[in-house]
């Protein structure tokens, strides 16, 4: 048995994430991604009973640009994934990797009792 402590999600997550409003337009989201070098944006909850959303650069490319929609006329909420599966900060990173592999994820928010801590 290995005596080393496992690497946890909180050890590898980044708390440098971009939280945006779902009403933001896709062109604004692209600009935000470019200026912050963020490949993903977390879409904020509208209220306490709502859930976080997520939008990736590939979502904008597939849902807006590839089908010739005007990015200045498409809201982020129209193309985001929601609800998202959040991961616990204390999860063993190996299980997180398995979850990502099984579900085809690239990113997920790190949530502690519903509070957004970062992304992994």
C-alpha cells in the first residue's frame, strides 16, 4: 500500500476562472476568453436555486461560428452546458480523471457545498 497522500482536486485546480453572466453575447465571451487566455467560462447562477453553466471555446465554434450565426446576436445561455457536474475539492485526482474520461469532460467547476472554488 502506498503511504503517500493522494493528490486532490484542490491541489491541481485553478482559482483563476472567469465568471460571466448568461446574457453575455458570444462575441463578448470570445473577447473575454482572448483577453484572459481562458479556454472556458463559468456562467453564473441567476439565483440561489439555479446551477452554474459552462461554455467552452469549442461550444462557441460549433454552435455559433460553424453554423454562420452572428456571435453578437447569440447569448451565452443559448450555447452553454447546464447543469454542469461539479467535483469536490477533496476528490482524489485519479477519480476525477476517470470521471472526465467516462463522461467526455475537459473541464469542470470545483464546488464545495455549492460554492464555486475554481476549475479543474
